């Protein structure tokens, strides 16, 4: 099967190259069609996993991202027509905080639902291979959010992106490519702050982003109960999932992210299953709150996260805002094999001591997320994904021509999603100027995270803790995080924006 796949990929490249030659002999497009990185076959182990799970090589895919867990999931449609989990990839590096991207330069990785078509695939990425997330989508634009070139790419370096190792992005890229060859016009990317479980909703109940998170959780629940890609629309500056025309309507509803919602309904079988799930989980969340589940500590001054498997391999490695960052957990993973090559220039999250000294304690850390007290800020994270913009233009020929063959137009450049992590009871403070990124990993004596910088005693969590604050009546989405000012780090990239 692997041999047949390789032969088919080579034949496809040859056909595309021949078509380009007939159209005008564009050497850039010919080189893209013959790009070795972009044409790597799906690894045999992944092919075997597809066979075991009753999946076709070219069936549709769907991708989910989770910041707090630092994981990327690839789901694939099986022969029954439902999506099943094919593989989970640990994320090497993501930047920003838990919450959506708000503006250009805020270093936030996006959250929400995005669509990836062939024209967004970049085989000539400066970071091995990449695809553009499609940020900002219509919802983001309706709120005036800005940003560009937000990628999922290799090189384990992030400045508003989701960065994998080169080996990981090669696999993910090949799965996307095969789905396009099989006829999928676009695959869905769902990006979340964390897995939308009752425990996590209880821990983060006081976060100002909770209204937004509850809104995208509806799409999360639609996928969970149907195992089908949810249809996504926007109106009144909000997400709408799986909407269909109302009974008696003669045409499908037309949605506009900034306009009033048209008449629509959600299919009863989906609506009832989602409602049942929501009611059950809301009761579980309320029970956890009443039992005194501690509120997750807001992490001012910490830039992004890294999966523990990668942090355990790096001198002074830390998971930042991701889980599993305590020294004991990292030590237990130090002998495990990393899923790909970690470049010497990687910068794990590190503490921003100048910010932490002034940071008020607004909540306690839960027992399962105790590593939050040792999480540190990344003043040195060096994401070069902005320069993907200069290379993405070169890649348009190969996939754009393919996109036209399947009737898909190009999409706007993705932007950097960002909702800085605001303090629950205090206004967000501007971050201090960030240090210039180092070209190599700094090797220093291993030190325990600075406990001396811990602010004030933890407040008691009462059994009558309140649930998430009610949304405001503003035209801006309720719960949107305040914007944190951009630091001097961003000026390094101003020439390419």
C-alpha cells in the first residue's frame, strides 16, 4: 500500500507539473509540484492505524487543538461516515495565553473554528511545512480583530502559532494532502483553550473569556455527540452550529456575522443530544464549584506553553501554561523518546520576573494543575512564522491551481489569535519589554522555579463560589479579554508585516 501511495503521489506531481508547463512553464510551480517535503508518503504505522480503524487513506480529516494540554488531534472519517480519532500529537510550542487572539502583534495563538483549503497549504514554508489557520474568520472580523499569517508549522518555534516538530508537521501535512486528493474541499480546524470538560470549566469559571469559551463549547459538543464536522455560521457576532432552514422556509438561511440572525433551526436529533450533554455537564460543573474546586490561577507574564515530553528534553525546560510542568512529572518523562527533532534554537517558556513580582494573586491553583505555580514566562520565544508570509506567495501556484480544479478560491491570510490572559479581579497590565531572543538554548544550572516571587497567600475558596460572570450587554462579545500591549519583541518582525 505504501508503494502504491508513493507512486500515486509522484504521478500526481508529474501531472500537475506537466499542466503548469503547458500553461507557461512556471519554474516555481514546477518545483512546488516536485517538492520532496510536501510529497512525503503517509508513514506505514499511520497507514496500519487507518486500516485497523476502518479508514480510507483519502477520507476527510478534522483537526482539534488544545492549548492547556498542548495537544493536536487528527480525526479521520471511517467507512461508517463518522469521524474517529486517528492520532494525538504533543504540541512542541504555542505562544500567548489561554483566550482568543485580538490584534496583530499580541502573540496569541487563535481559538475558534477555522477552515483549511488547499490554497492555505505552504510546501515552501520557512518552518519546514505549514498551513495557514485562516484567522481571522468572519466572527473575528466582525469584532474588529486583526492579525495575519497564523500557522500550524514545524521548527518548534511560535509567535502566535502552533508549532510542531518537523517530523510531526510532515505527517499532519501528508494527511491533509491526501484528504484533498480524496475530494475534501477544506478540513476544519477547531482550536480550544483546554478540553471542554466540567473540571476545566469549573477551574476557569472566573476567567473573563468564559462567555466566549461557552460559545465555542457548543461546537465542541456538536462534534462530540455526532462525530460529524459541525457546520459553522456566524450572525450577531456569535457562532451558530449546524443551522438549517426553518420549517416552511423556501430557501436556506443567509448568515452575516455582523447582522441579525436569520430564521433557522437546529435539527432535533442534534439539538436534543447537545442539550442533554450540556445539562449533565453544567450540573457536574456546579457540583465541583460547590465542593470548592480551586479557581485556576491567572498567569500574567507567561508566554504560551509546551508539552511536557518536549520540556523534559530541554535544559531549564518548562511547560509554561501547559499541564505537567512540575519537576517530578518532567523527570519521569526524561527517558521517553521525543516525537521528533527538537531544534537547538528552541526557547521554552521562562519566567518574566519583573512582571511576576507585581502580579497579584487572584486565585489558587488546583491540585491537578499545581504546576501553574512553577509555570514561567517566555521572554525569549522566537517564532519566525511571520516570515512564512514571504514564502507563502511562492506556494500559491501548486495548491491554488489544485484549489481551482476542485472549485475553491484562495483565502485571506491567517492572523494571530490572541486574548491575553487577563487577571480575574484586576485589570491587565502591560508586559515589560521582552528580551531579544537567544539563538541557542541557554544552558544554566538547573534551578527550582522562583517561589520567592509568589505573591500573597492563596485566598480561601468557599463552597458557595460563584459560576462564570454574566455576559455584558455590549456589542463586543461578552467576556472578550482586554488587549495587552505589544512589547519590543514584535518590532523585529515589523518589516515583514
